[in-house]
C-alpha cells in the first residue's frame, strides 16, 4: 500500500501458485472455487482500505499508511 509516497507491506496470510496470479490486475486467474473465494477476499480488503481512506479524509486527518493499516 502506498500513501503520499510512503509504502508499507501488508500480509493477508494467503498464498497462491505463481502461475495462478495475474500481477497486472492484482487478482488470481481462473474460476475454480478457491480462486473465486480468494478474489472475493482480496476485494473485501481493498474496499476496506478505500473506506478507511475516505473516513480519514472526511475527518480531515493526515492520511498515513500507518493509520490505514491500524484501522
């Protein structure tokens, strides 16, 4: 995750075969049950990050990667 030029790594404790990963789109490739579940999981976390960002923005707080990670 990158905010204002600062980057932080966040592990979601999930793994996948490299051949099943689309790095350009940032999603798993395929339609198997576990692939769909992983993509849904990733999308929920992306939505959560966006929500945190919007909440901090509405509160007119300085947005940092640390604050987003803590939320």
